[in-house]
């Protein structure tokens, strides 16, 4: 499938501030970037801090006054096998070194707190079947509802509140998987068919020797996700981090399927 | 300075469990490992997941029954400049890519919550002077006291409780530095002169183009720290992670200065 | 001083719901109610659950459809001595029985967590001087700022965030006083000169044999506060508790000084 | 049933400290105190702050040096109907005024957080049947396990951790009932057949016009509970509150059935 992505963000910076953008499609084996363009108006120098391990693309610039950020890309999603059934848990010694940290608790995913729950609820299952059951449990027990959570909401809050948005669903899925000793991380993605169009937060688990995307919200097909940033949780994958202050002026996303 | 390190840990594993050890001296530019030996009794295969970026050494084995873990090393600490005075904050674009994540909130370091405090209390200072003032503030406002904190204690708890142990002092130092937009991470270290001898938790900040160790507890000289693990906070640097269950049988550490 | 109070609240109830109103001026020795009227439109039966100990007035009705609640009163504030200087801490045995519970931690005032802080910061002071120092500390360290706190914010959050609204200032003042073993409670009040006019949340401490009002925000004169509800914290003094659901249609408060 | 109670507590007070004891059998319609004696050794004056509403008995004394506290009582438990089946929820307007506060969130029972969970899980049930289902849910999902919780553990923690002791079971039961708009409070009680003998923490709900005891742990028969203190949660019913510091020297409880 080929997708055309358009992101337009305008911010106003009262004082010059450094800005980190995680907005560009990642360089990953399961997606090919056919064309893309990141531009600032007025034009400004863009420094790059790309990550070779995850393929995450990182742009840094100094914002001042009103700045329009525009990102356009044409991306082809290659064969992506998100099937969980029967995928085996990888032994710790067989994990790639960089996967170890995705076994650990993080700001919004205090997985250490969920060990008893996971053990009681899902211990009869293994690997991909366990992850599938976790995703199903979340879908059955959480309501997708804006306004319940905010920037400080953790998976523990969401587990109690029983409601949240994509970020919260993903944090709980990650926490439960890590509590089951399955590496799990957060991925931001342009999501085809998501309504309204937006950057989506999904999870990714390491099973059977590779990473597999899961969407605990069920709001967008895995086959239509264009990977952007990868990290421990929402703290790592914000599409924009402002070292200083800025006001949002306007923001819009378009994600559309294109021919050939 | 040359240090001789001896760590002896004995655990009992009822069922076979994978164990991740972060117990060996890191390969780092400011320390040279002259000799070392990690051994298990009874002997078992040790897999390695060493990290080339931080130099962290990671050993994985399967524990079953009573297992004695022994680590001996002779390490020379090379010139280490921990001076903070006048060290400048590095601009985001000039950070090494792997330093970015040490600007973010983590499980025990919810730095996002401390922005107002740091801004009010330390905004008149910059770079190394700001870090020095943070360390001094912590020393003046926290009591070193066992029993106040536990495995779930965050820097927010410690900021309120005004007491804790090395791990808590370090979490608060890291949180305040990150809130000031200075990359900060946790380091476990064999600490010369620490009483009783133990693995110590300290912080490390990125200033003036390199990482610098700080010990908010002031309990051990920076010049006598042998680096072991590096991570976001205590979740990353535990010297032993057991994927399953085990009982501690005995544990002892010796860190001594040696001649030539 | 004589004050004229007017409160107008309109809500829409989709389903019949019981409503508890804590909106009327309390019967208290330091204020005299010259005239008052609580009315509902359309008219509905009002049951009363007034509290004889605190003088708190409680009205219960069943809301359905759009309901306009109107409260008008003319209240004379009698001599009120809010002076703290030199007021002595009352020994536990000399407290009125109902004051005991105001020594304890509550939903938004986890006073148990602040004992170390209070002990370090204020232990050189006693009684009213200690309370005055606590109020001054809060005024000097917290910013009055909307949007930082929400309905789940505790005094621990506020102590870290260093910002909040009247409810948060009051929760922190109460927590610190209780941690100093001084009974402290929350009071809602119509506050003369508060801008915009609203029900204000203030604290009240038991010193020298009687309760004394304190306003950690300093936004309204103690002499112009008309007491309404009294309780452990905001959980107890909400002016309206809906057992079911309702939407706010409109709300306005007027508090004005009147002649003789 | 007649029970003989013996409580012996010895504490050491370095400095003179006021002590509040909630250790004596309450004066309540469902229990008759045939004989009792509270004594201190060395003897000291005991002031009384008994509560006429709940029947809670409160003794205050000044402790200094080593003090032995002894309480002996013979109590007859009268007819006690703890049956929940079919008991109706009382409308807010029909509650006794003092029951209102037991609808609200408290330090360890943040009932406001559980509204969605209670609504989803138990909304098909009413009154006593709902409470019975809540008690059954807790019994089926929580493990009775020491060491998981501590003095700061809330019902939210316990809901996540899925384990705790009587205090934690009771906090969760209270929180879920309040979230269902059923007044619920904490009661400490000498519990016949509890092993080891101790003061037990149970809950009490207001249904069908009266309070009914419930024990979410199922560890002791309701018919063998001798009421002591009553309050919002554990913050209110501690059998001993020391305003200062003391060390426990020894402690023992005996609760036995007696003839005639």
C-alpha cells in the first residue's frame, strides 16, 4: 500500500527556542520512503540527530516568531506480518541488546506494578497468545474517551480509570506486556483510516525474533501504519519537544492512500 | 588510583530462571580494567549482551538451585574531571543522539513535574553552576535515611518526604537536571570509601560536551567510583534482574585501594 | 460588615438525580443571617440535612430537566479575630472531640507525608506563629495559576508543582498544619472582594481554644468571608454534589457590601 | 455470644508525648459491655474524648518512659443482622446527616477514581446485592499477603497490586461502595477466630436504614466482631496515635469466647 502524508504545524515562539521534531517517517525495513520533504517557513537551518538503531528521524531547529512546519511524504508500506498467534517469547539471552530496556518500567508504564495482575489473569498463555489476550482484555475493559487523561496520566491511572485515548491504551498494553517479561515499546505512526487523521500511538512487542506492532485501540489497521518515532512511552515519541515555550497556532494532518 | 573489587552473591532459585547481571566494570574511557573474572558456582554458561554505546557489560545465565556469583576485578581509574564550575549547557543540536533520551522523564524521575520548581529556584544559574546548586540544594534538604523509601519511590515522593538513600538522592538530582534541560542519567558504581561497601547509585550529567559524574549524597569521592551500569534511573541499573523468583542467601562487596 | 449574596446556578439533568447543595451561609457565631432565600425553578421539594456541630446547611432535592437554583442572603459578619500571633497549640486532650478528625490525613491532604518537611522547616516555631510561617511559605513558593491542577490534585502534587488555585493553596496549608499536629479544616466561603466573585476555599485552624480562618492565597480579606461548608478538604465542601449526571448551563455569583 | 478481650501494649517514650487510644469497645446497640478496665502502668491520668454519635471511645494520656497499656473487657454481642441480600440503597435525603461524609473520598479511599469501574462492573445490581457482589469480586481478585502494602498504600494501589492485608481489602471495599453512592466506613474490631488474634479492619455500609458490617477478607465471622473505632478509613481508626515518638516494646491480643 502506498500512502501520501501531509503534516502542517504552525507555532508561535515568543523567544528563540530549540525544537526537536520526531515527525518524519522512520527508515525501517517494513516501509520505503519514495519521496519526502520537511520544510520550515521562514526557512531555518535543520540539524539532524537521526537514530541508526531504530531508524527514528530527528530534526532540530531554532524557532522564533511564527513558524510553519510542513512535512510531505510518499511512503510504501511493505509486507508487514503483525500476526501474534503462536509467536514465541524470546529468551532474554537471545534478545538484541537494545531490546533489554523495553523490558523495564518507564515514566508512563510502571510495569513493575502489574506483575500480580498479569500473573493471575494471563499466566496460562504464552508469547503471542498472551499478547493477544492482553490486547483483547484492554479492548473489553477500557472506554475510548477524551478528557479522562492528561499529560501526567500513567498506565496505573488508566487501569483504575478504565478510560483514555490511544496513548493511554498503548501505555497499558506496554505495561502489561513488560510485566509478562515481553519487551514492549511505544511507536508513533501516521495511521491510515484513523478519524480524525492524526499521529497515532501504538505499541510494539518483541516476539519470535522480531518486533510486531499492536494497536490496543483497534482504531486503525496495522497495515496502514507509517512508523515515525520509537521509545519507551509517550515521553519518548512526542512529535515535537520545545525547549522553551510556544503557542500552537494551527495543526493539520492528512493521510491518504495513493495509486501506483 | 587502582582499586580491587570483590563481589560475592549467593541466591537460591527454586525453578530455572534467566538472570541478567550488570555487575562488571564498564568499558569506559575513564577507567581501565587490568584484570577481572566473573564466575558462577556451579559453573553455567554465560551469554553476553554488552552495550557498545555506554560500555555497559551485561551477562545472562540460567540460575537453578543455589548459585554463587563471584566477580573480581582490578581497575585503574584514569584522570576524571568531575568539575562542574563553568561547564556550559550543550545545545540540543550538539548533543550526541543517544543523549536525547536522558532529557526525558522516566519511571522514577518524573522530571516533567519539576519544571516550575527548577525554574523558580535555579533559573539565575546556568550549566555546571546550576547542577552544582541542585546538588547543594539536595544535600541541604534531604536526610540520608533508610526505611523511608522502597522499590516504588519516585523523585516526587522523595521531594515530599525529604529523606531517602543513594538511589533516591540520585533520582531527585536527575529529575531536577532534566527539568532544567540538562541530560542526566543514573550510574551504578563500586564506590571506594563508601561505608558499608556496596554498589552505589550516582548521577551523571552532560555538560560542556561530555558526561560528568555527580554524587548528590556526597558519601563517596567521585575519583573512587568504578562505573558499572548506565541508564535512565534505578529501573535500568539494578545489578541483578531475575526473570522468575529467587531468594538471596548472602551478599558481600569489597572495594579496596591497591598499590601499583 | 453587611454583605449581600446572590448565587444563580442553572443545570440540566437528563435523568432525575438527587442533588446535595452546600450553598447557604452557615449558622455560626461569627456571622448573622438577616434574611435569605433558597429557591428552585421549577419549584421542587427541598429536604434538609443541616449539621448542628459545624452549622453547615445542607439542602437535598431531585433535579430533572433544566433547573435554576437561586440563593439570596443578607449576612452580617460579626467580630472575627483571625489573629494568629501568639495563639497557642491546644493539647490533644483539650480539643473538642469533633476536632480530632481534623488532625488526620484526608483525600487531598495527605498530611502524613509532610511530617519531615514541617519538622525541618518550621520546628522552631509554635502555634499561631508556626501557622503564620506556613501561610507565608505557601505564599512565597506557590504561584496562583489556573490549569495546573484538576479534581484529582492532592497537596503532594501541589507541593511539587508549585502552582494551583485556592483549593490547592488551602489543601497544602491544611496538610502542613496537620503535619504539625494542629487541627486544620477546609471552609468554603462567599468572599468579598474576590475577583471574579466566586465561592472561595480557605482553611481554618484550631488554636488557643477556637477555630481561626486563614487564606493562604491572600486573595480575599478574612473579615469579608461568609462561611458556607466545613470539612476535611475539597471532597467535603463542594457546593453541589450530583448523584447522577448534569450539565452546567450557567453560573454566577455576586457578593457586595451593603449599608446598614 | 460473650467474648473476653485482653489487649496488652508496652511502648517506650523518650520524651513526654500525648497519646490517643482507640482501644476500648464502642458503646453500640449491637454490643453490651459487661465489664471493662483500661489501665496504665505506671498509672497516669486518662482524659476522655468519647464520641456520642458513633459510640467510639477515646482515651488520651501523656506517655513518658516505658508505659504498659492494658485493656480487659467482657462484651456480649447482641443480635446482629449483617444480611445484605435485598437491602435497599437509602436515598441521600433519607440518610442521617452524619452518614453524608461516608459517601466521600478519603485519604486511603479515593472513591472518585472508581466510578467508571463500578459503573461497568456492578451497575446491573442494586443495594445489598451490589455490595455483596463487590465483596465477592474483592475476594476473587485480591490475595491476602503481607509485605505488599505499607502505611501509604491507597485503594488505588491495592486495585493495581491485587494483594494486601485486611486494611487494604477494607479500603477497596469502601472505595467501591462509595463510588456506587453507598455510604461506607471503616471499623476496627476485636475479631473472634482471627488468627493470629489482633484488631481487625472491616467495612460498614449504610443500607436499608442502618449500618451493616462487611469483611472483605472473609477471615473472621461478622457475629464475632467487637466494634472499637469508626471512621473514614485507616487514618481514623488506628488504635494508637502518638503525638511525638515512641518505640513498641511488646504487644499482644487475646479474644476468647466465654460462657454465661
